[in-house]
C-alpha cells in the first residue's frame, strides 16, 4: 500500500498542491490518503483548501456510502454520485462495506496487516475519472484508450492507470519532489 506522507519545504508543498490541482486529484483522495498518516502531514503539505473542496475523511466516506444507498434505492443521483455509485457497482467485493456502513465507515485500514481500503481505492478511481475527463496530464486519455483497447476491458485498464498513479505518488514521496506527470505517462506507455 502506498504511504502518502509528503515531507517537504513550503515551496515544494506549493508545487505539489499545484500538481494535484492540475492533474485532477480529488480532495477525497487526499483526505482518504491522510488516513494512512495520523499526524495529518499529507493535508498540511497540500496547503489550505476551501472546506467545500476538501471534505474530511468522514465526509468523503459518507459521500460514497450515500451515493451507493441512493443508487440502490433508485433515487435521483447527481452526476458525481452516479459516477461514485457506478464505481462501487464495479467492485462487488466492497458491496458489504457500503451496505453496512455502521460497521465500516469509521474503520481504520492498515496496509501492514494486508487491509485493502475500499474508500481509498474508490477515491483513486474518482481521481482517475476526473483526470480522464479533462485529459490531465495531457495524453492520459489517449494512453487509457490504448490500454483499454489492448486489454479489451475498461475496468482492467482503469486499474492499470490506478497502479501508475500510485507509483508516481510513491516516487514523489521517496524523492521528496512534486509528482512527475511525465513519469505517470511513461508508466502508462509501458502497460
């Protein structure tokens, strides 16, 4: 599991924040990643963001849970709720989590014990969906289309993109540098 802790100077924090905004990384991803960093360093490094665009971990989780509940109840959904519910639908292994939120919404997921965090996973999916919608970094949409065509499976192609996004964030953490859009695209080209 990726540890999303970024230790850096104020200048590199600003650069990281700009990269995340430019490359369509959702606030829910940043907050879900903060779960892996109880000190809150991840959000401090990214800098202040309006609360409307920077929901808490609980708010981001509640959004996913509520979107799935509305979908199952055949209630009207906003476009973002529809996207979120569609992502949950693609992951039947997470349905119990979203159908019994009282047992899972406050849970801490520990990569050290092999826990997979369904909220983080779906937040990564949302981030990639946003990146593809706006083609940021430029060329990601074409690379995704190429991978999807080669795999013949959209969900498998999305997971390839998620893997590259995770690698780029991990590299940025290791090198204490902003995430590298070219490294991201290079990773996708190897898929």
